[in-house]
C-alpha cells in the first residue's frame, strides 16, 4: 500500500456516529435490550482467540451493529519483529466481524519477547519514525487496508526526541496513508504531563486523516494525570472534543470505560453528551457536573489497558 | 542510543521488582545504557511537576499492579484464600519468573498452577493448605481455558468448525447423539471408540476445590470456609458457553481416562474394573452413567474399533 495525498475525510471511512466500547459486564444488557447504540468498538485481543462465549456474543453483536476493532498488542513501535501469527488472527477476526476499520496505538508494548501490556511511548525522531513507517506499511500490506493509529497517553518524554508528537503523527500519516484515532482525553493527559498546550496539539494534526475520536475519564494525581478510563469525561476534555469536532467536521466518536464500569445506560448517555458539545459556544455550553459524581475507588491508579474476560462457570 | 537500546533499557527499568532506582542501577539496564540515577535526565526529561525517576515510576507502578489485577481476576478463589497481600506477594514472584510473552492476557495465568506446585513449601505435610491453593489454581485455570477454548457449540467461524468437526470426520468418527447411541446394536457397543468433546478435562484433586470456588461466587465476597481435604475426581466441560463440572467415582474416572486414551468401550470398562475393583458399579448404573455422559455431550463422536 503506498502513501496517498488524498484529502478524502476519514480516509473514506464512514462517520458511524456515537459508539461504546464493548465490555463483558454489559453483554447481558446488550443482548436483552438491543440498545440504540450507533456502533461498538471491541478490544481485538479479547476475541481473536476466543472459541467461547465472548466470540458467541460478538457474533450476535456484529450482526446487529457496526463493529470496529481496537487492539492493544500490535506494538507497532517495538524493535521486536512483528508477530505474524497475531496479524493473521487479527485479519481473520476482521473478516468475520466485518470490522469497519482496525486500530491500535502509536506505541510499543514490550521488547525482547516480553509484553508488559502497557502502551509505552516512543521517542519522536527520524529513527523511530522510519521504523514505524516501515512497520505500518508491512501491516497495511498484510491487512489489505489502512491502519488507524491512536495517540497514547504518556508519562515520560525522551531526550532523544527531535520532533513533537503531532509532527510525528502527521509524518507517519503522510508516509503511509494510515489514519488517526484521536484520543482527546489522551491529548489532555499527555499535554498536562509534559507541560504542552493541548489546543496546539489538536490544531496541528492532519484533520483529514482523523477517522475516529476516543473519549474517556482519567485520574488527576495533582502532579500528573493517569489515563484510567474509570470516570466521566471532564469538562476540559469536552472542550477539546468540541475543537476537534470543529476542525475535522465530525468523525465517529467512542467512549471507553474500563474500570469502575457503571451500567450500560450510564456509559451510553456519557458518549451521547458529545452531541451537545459539538456545536456548543461559551454562551450555550452544557453544564457538566457528572464528572465529580463518581469517586474513584481507593486503589492505586493504573493506566489502561488491562483487558481480561473472566470465565463463567456454574 | 538506538531505539532498540532505549526500549530495552526502559523495559529493564520499569519492570524491575525493586523499583525505578534499582532498575536504573541493574545490570540489565546498565548493559543497554550506562546511565546513573544522577544522570537520568540525559534520557528521560523532567516535567514542571515531576522528576524523571518519578515519571518512570508511573510505568513501574503500573506494570506489576496491572498484571496482578489480571491474575486476581483469573484466580479469585486463590486470592480469597490467601488474602490480597499474600496473593500479591506470590503473584509478584510469579510475574518475575513468568513474565508475559503473549499478545493476550489470557495466557498470563497459564503457568500459575505449576508455579505454585514448584514453589510449594516442602516442610508442610500433604494434603494441606498449599495443596488446596494448587487445586484452586488448577481448577480456576481450567475454567478459563474451557470457557474460551474450543467447544461444541456452533459458531459461525469456519475455522472453529474445521478444528472440531472436520477433524472428527476426517478421523472416521460419526456424530454421537442419544438417538445414534440407541441405534448401536448391543453386539457392537463394546467395540465403539469415542471422541471426547474438545473442552472435556479430567482433574485429580486433593480437595473439592470446585465447591469452594462456586461457594465464593455465590457468596459475593462473604466469608467462605475452605473445605477439608477429600480426594476429588472432577470432570470439567462446557455446554451452552458456560463451564460445567461434575464429580465422578473412581471407576467412572478410570473409564473416562481410558476412553480419552483411545480404548474401545469394552476395553475401557475392563481397564477401569482392574483399576477400581473396590468401586465397581452395577451394569445398570454403568449404562445409565454412560447415557448421561452422551446426553451431557462429554463425548461427541464415535466409530467402531477395528
């Protein structure tokens, strides 16, 4: 697959509306009530090997809703070789779910054969850019579709970096034709942690390449913010979302909630708030107070992703 | 510093069991980047609020916390019996011995029962609490594998079909149903070989660990008394996407083992009779038990032995 200079919005992918990340705790509700959700995003690794209930549930959901695949273990930035068995399973899963697109993160999850199951940041320089460009091309050739890559939340910066994260993402898109999954919360988290301006981050991205938005809650630790996906979206992130919507003209929007997960209606209602923010002005801005209503559990804040489906036994 | 060196260094630092400073000073990290704690800012920049070591600690704290959380979700009964602190201590040791090398967290707990077996305190007589822990871990891991592994329920995916039914047909087996079973003549019955469901597992336990696990699930975190030792032969399988388990007798267990090894029904019954002569059921009970196994889909195919 070669690079393209097409300005077709979203790489030509459809605007799916407002979706929710599929989580096992919501299986019974979704199957029973068939809620009017526009689409679901699945964690690819939870289903690519499944021959049990998760796969059975996904079959039913994929029949009724558009499904997008979101991975956490592609490790596109790792210097380990790409895992071809993983890619084969990813492709097979995409075929039978008819995934509208496949996404992962601009990150690495481990090296020397180990997987830390974390989304670790890259230094942003020519070496890492060329490395990721080559691997994205390889993956896209294999999957026979453009990859969509997300900006991760990060907690460190490297002295080896010679460019900004947004310049890195822009160059990656230009060279490979891949798309971007703009996680608005991650922009807020990373910019707070690195003393950067989130508005500059979002304004500097190639907006025609943005295929999807992510929204989520986080945990503010005073000196830094951790991307915990365990709460409502905060007002400042909604403000960033409004800007991103304005700059892109609107793209598929999805809410992630991975810890302290409330009932499905609450999660769905949270993503639907996006509609109110899309055209909000300072005069008619929605009053968002939910952000303060859920207290995080008294446990150590752990950045997502952690994704494990427990067995159901009699 | 190359990208590979940087990644190898960072991984050595944030996964070090004694924390970031120990990680920076470790031989593994020093081999990739000979940087001291004092000079760490030559690799990791500081922010206005946090120093470089503190920033790395976000990843360091998360590494073990995330994986321990996952282990706890897969082994809730082990965690309940040990208590959170002891579970985390053992889990911490396990993660150092068996770091994840898979793209999926489903593999994280695969070696946990064996790790408990290998690290069992030798000065504690068996069977006692370490064996209960090992039994619980074995059953919980089996539940995970049976729950998400290949089963007998129809799935749309052609690969699933090929891995179960196509292999069965290729090996000369026919689908086994109660009707098919009834149609087999009595003269042929002893000669049949059976194909077990791919999700069928046989477990030999020192404790009825499955009862503790079920009681814990029903109790919603209320106190559950651990069971006393009692030799238990457990069959685990899956039906309608839910993991099922049954306790069987010594004789039944021996029959099942022989059938799984490929013996014909008559040979399996003879093997079991020799092995469990003190536990022989009546022929009526044998027939009823066998029909029950077929009805429960423990066996899904049959063919006449040569």
